[in-house]
C-alpha cells in the first residue's frame, strides 16, 4: 500500500495488542503443603519481569499461541505485539522468518529457552526454522522491549524474548493435531503426557512435521522436530531433563527480486538458476539449506527455605548442516583448483556444486539464586557458555575437477567464543507506593576466528551494564515508572567479514504509565535510545543472504508505544497498539561518485516511524472465538542515505482467525477446530528487502549505482486445522 494512512485513520482501526500482555504466569498447587507455588517459574525467574519492574513487556500464553499455531513460525505468531515487524523469505510464514523490534533486527533480540541462550553465538541471529513447531511446546513467552533486564546470552539492543517450555501435567493426556491449507502447507503434530506418576514423575513429548511449497517459486520447506522431557516434582524440588531439536531442509529463497520483476512476476526465485549449453534457463533442484540441531537441557530448581530458592542448569546444543549451491563459471582459484589444458586451451573456470558447512557445539551452565521477602526480591545470576564452530567448504561436483579429490575442503575456519556473565538485580519496596529497581551485570566475551572472510580475529570484550529504575503506584489502578539501562554489544561474524568493527554502546531511557481496571488495561511507554557506534544494517546482503552492517558514529531511536486491552461487552473486546518513533543517524557520511558527502541526519534502515496493530475479538457463544487481526507498518528505508530507490512502501494487512472447541463425552475429551485466513483483503505488499550501492570507475570518474531487491509476501491464503484431545 503506497499511500500511508492518516494518523486519525490508524487510531480508528482499533489497532492490536495481545490480551496476554497483562497475563500472569499460571501457578501449580503443591498438594503436600496445600498451598500454591510457582515451580516452573523458577526456570525463567532470572530473565522475566513483572508489572513491578520498570520495563515495557508483553506476555503470550499457551492458549493464545494455540489459536493461530497452524504451521507458521514463532515470529509470525508474535506479529501483533507492540513495535514488532515480521517477515518471511518464502512469503507465507513457513521456513525462514525474521523479526524486528523497534527497528532493531533479530540479531539484537536476545532469545533464551528456559533461561538458556539460543542466539547463534557468531551471527547472533535466531533461526526458529531449526526448531519447527516449537510453539506447540511453549507454555508462555515474554517479549521485553528495549534493553530489558540482565540475562544470559547476547546483549539486547532491541528486545529480549524468553520462552518457557511446557509445564508438567498432573493428569495423563494426549493430542493429535493436523492442519493444512494454501501452497500445499501441512502440519502434523502428536503430543502426550503420562501425567504425574506416583505424584512425582512425568514424561511428556511431541513429534511434528511441517511441509510447504511456499508462496515464492520453489521456496519449499520440509521441517521435522521433536520434544521430550522428563520431570521430577518433590516437595521443594523441580528437576527437568529436556531433549528437543529439529531438522530443516528449505529451498533457498533469500535472493529476492528487483523492482522490474516485482511488477511482472512477484513469485520469481533466482536461486539455483543457470543456463545450459543451448541457452535454456534451468534451476538446480538441490539449491537448499539443510541443517540439523539438537538441544539438551538439565534444570534443577530448589526451594531452600522460606525466602531462598535457586536454579541451576547445564546445557548442550549440537548443530550441523550446509548450504548447497550451483555455481556457473566459478574461478578455479576460489576453490583451490589448478588450471588445466584441454585441446590446447587453458581452462580455469568451471560449473560446480558446492556445500558450505557449519559444524558447531554450544555448551555451558547457568546458575541463579533468588531471595524474596515482603519488601525485597533479589536475584544473583551467573552464566558461562562456550561455542566451537567449524566452517568449511567442499565441492561435491565439478564439470572440470582439475586435480581435486572428493572431500577436499577449499576453506577451513575454526571459530570459538566464550561468554561469561555475572549479574545481580533487585526490586525493593521502599514504601507502599514506591519501589526501586537495580541491576548490575559484568559480561566478558572472547572471540577467535581465522578465515579469508573474517581475517585473523582474537578479541576480548568486557562490558559493564548497569540498570536502575523506580515504579510509583499512584493508586490501585495507576502506576508510573522510569528506568535507565546501559548496554554494550560485540560485533558478529559478518561484521568482521566487512571491516574492522567496533563494539556498540546504548543508553536506554524508558518512561511509562500503566492503567489496570477490570475492563481496561493500558500501557503508555516512551523510550529514548541513544547509540554510539551502532552497527546499523546497510541494506546489502552477503553471498548467503546474511544482512551486512556497519558502525555509525551517533544515532538514536525515540518513540512512544501505546498498547491496551479493552472489554467492550461480554462478547466483544479490542486490543490495540501503536508505536510512533523517529530513528536517526546523526551526521551520516556517504561516498557517492567518489566524493565523501555529509548527508546530515538520515533515517536508520528498516525503522518505520509507525507500527500498529489490533485484534477485535468476538465470542458469539461459549467455546467459539472469532478474531479480526490488523497490522499496519509505515514506509521505511532499506538503506541509510534516504534514497527514494531504497524505500519500502507501507502496508496494511488483515487476518481472520477462528477457534471452536467441541466438548465430547466419548473417546476424546474435546475436538478443537481452528481456521486462519491470512491477508483477507489480498493486499500486495513486501515486508522486507535489500539495498546496495556500488561504484563503477571504469571511465576514470567513479559513478555510484543503486540497486534494490524485495521479498514479496503472499496474498490471501488460508490454513485450517483439527486437534483431537484425549
């Protein structure tokens, strides 16, 4: 949608905020003591916040996730939270997906699973495609916007996302879920729980398979995953052993298309394209990303006394996989081949098929202790994690293989990263109305790598990240809060590939108001985020689709977020949100046509000034809910030079979801019917893209050229599902 809606029109749309923003964690009853305790909450107590913490956050519980969990990835299920923008390479939410919060890309969203870091240590990205259907094993999730609180893993510059996996079940149960829809998308899930055996032991698990042809040509996905947990519940003890993971095989769709192709063939995919000897265009059928990832976690939570509890965890993640690509006329020198002579002519190029491998191990431990009394909630935490990644490439076929042997590596790189952090944070109730928050973290990171792309890297960073805030309860319905947070982050692997990057620094100020009445929940939050040496997206991509970034001197993000849940009647509620912001690079310099230019203050790439959403929920009768979901994203630049050719148009998309539970008395406890119509008004839009410039100095006078690419999203499409519960 090229014309942006007026501000008044956006408000009139009753934009969305998930009602679970204000949801509280479920509690479990300890029958041995006849009182309520939160055993599972201990797993995430170090990384989650409550309304007593001066941090902007949103919660989504299991029930809310289930209503739209028909095969799309976790970022798409979070699409309607405040300040969130999502995208998908295949165009329909299956396969590779991405998320941005307050304009910050996914590498700045610090993700933890039960308090264990999930971001890839080198790229800092989160690839939920490696854990298909993980949402089916999530008890609840919390998204903290801004720096948030200290936690394990990479520092948060846009948000922190923590997921708590399924709680234990007292009763035995099972589920069989099947769904399908447009683009030959289908999802099959089986879940079970033994319930608490002898009131102490439970075994639960899940198997899932998701497949889709994708909206984009050949952007197919074949995704498999599993989840298995064993739980021991004692009077004061909770022990969980978890094994989960997945295997993904997706046809590459990260090339995007140019503006001309966007007008004539929105679904075109150039990945795997080549020409045979007759000049006929063909596509390599195995141009795929193939990766397997397995996670192992052991958690021990113990209530030590009336005031003290502790949590300790060990974890290990194993990942291995490759990108496979067909390359035309590849230079021998790039692959270690020796030129050969055929028919008296020297041959030094060849068509070939290559695989770029990643074989990595990530392991470590986390520990936290929590002291809580009537006025003080104190958490002490520690984490030590190590990453070992082996990068290598091999040629599995070549038209002219020269003197190469099968299994030869044309590059090798062994990278390691050690991440250690210690933190202490506390909420102190100074008076009945006033509470104080403090948070101190020391984080030490050591990164080593040596490859043609990164060069020789051996860097150690030590960061001190203090945070402080106050919350003032005006009355039982209204509260105000103010906070300050300092954050520092190290560069990622791709940053090293593109120069000599500096660590980035952020000062984040947040000021908010919360209103909580029986029929209205409202949070108004203003943020002031000031950066030094921020690594901003340039808009360009590397040869495997990873976004490139560069340091800028000074930059800032200033905005206001409003989100609410309003009950209009017993049958109707609305949940709107809107974010208005300005996001600027200060005194940005850019070299054009061989001349360094001062462009003044420019917009930060991929940072729309308006992001809004709404859900209109209608419950005509018991067990039936119909939701009308809306999302508006304002126009944004894909580069940092405010070039019109880099502009991504605004878009407004609406979905319709339905859920009906039929209670039965025989065989099954209930049958749940779900349906989702995405993009119900068939809007043509692009949620992501890339932008690059290059210099041509062949004439002696450098001339800068611009180029842009786009990732089209699907028009109207649907998914329907049936879940049998027993």
